[in-house]
C-alpha cells in the first residue's frame, strides 16, 4: 500500500469514528436518584408551593379533591393552608390538624404522629435511603415522561401508608408529586405547583390557634 492510499484509509477511519454515535449515558439507579433528591432538599432551608391533593377512598368508592398552599421549614416545621379552611401546622414539636367541617383539631407530639412520615426529607432529619427500600419504576408507564418515578417501601412498617411513590423532576431533582398508598387500597396524592425554595417565611406561620368552640382531641 502506497503512502497516499494509507493516508486516505486513515482519513476514512477517522471519519467513521467521528460519525459514530456517542455511547448513551447509563440511566441512574434508584439509589442515585434518591441521592439527587436528598442533596437538593438538604441544601434548602424552606420550601414553598401550591398544592393539589386528591384522596381516593377504596371503600366507599369516593374521591375528595382539595388544594391550597404549603410551606416547609427546617427543622420539622410545616404549614398547610387549605382553601376549604382546613389547617395542618407543626412547629417542630407539636402537630395540629384542624378540620373546619367537624370543628375538631387533632393535636399530638410530632414524634408520635404518622402524618409527616413520608415527608420527613422535606422538613429535615429524614433520609430516603435509610427510610425506604427503593425501586425505580417506568416513568412513561406512570405518565411522568421526562422525570423519574421512585417506589419506596418503608423499612419499618407504618399504619399511615404501605408504599410511597415519588415523582422526581429529572433536571432539578425536586419532588413534584407524592403518592401514598395504604393497605386498604386508598390513594393520597399531593402535586406541588410552582415551588420555590429558601424564601422568607412570615413570623407566626407555624403556630395556630383554632377558632372558639373547636373540640381539641389529643390521641
């Protein structure tokens, strides 16, 4: 082979290398996605968003829809303001759940409440990988293309829920939806809308005084 032919051959080979598609990046594992979520929320002091809640009861077959605004602040504080007048407030030590329709408020220590169990990573002190056995699901099948869907099974059983699904934004690792599934087949879904982080919270947001005449229940 003369020098000219050898040069042409090398040029053709280089061209094939340049034209060959780059190998696809390996898809992240469930643990790597959880690490991304954990890192995002570990670096936030406050989280604020609108929310839509959809609660599907198995028996009787009934769907209840509510919405409002939620604010989380570390450590352990949260405030849910429902447009129907309901409130859920925690100052990090005590959680109060006020139901306007029944004029009742449930009050108990935060560490004895199952209400925020699946949200602990949002309010500080929670670890997804320590709390759940995690599995990645097909995001397209679960109608969340462009994101990740994680199935979490609590390592320590809780009567509040059997499994949790986290719908994670692929770019930011924000959790855009949480779906709680319980042993009775009920489904409690929260969608977070227009979230913002590290915003200033007004004083008194995490304290609540129920209206006069409210029955206070302490389980």
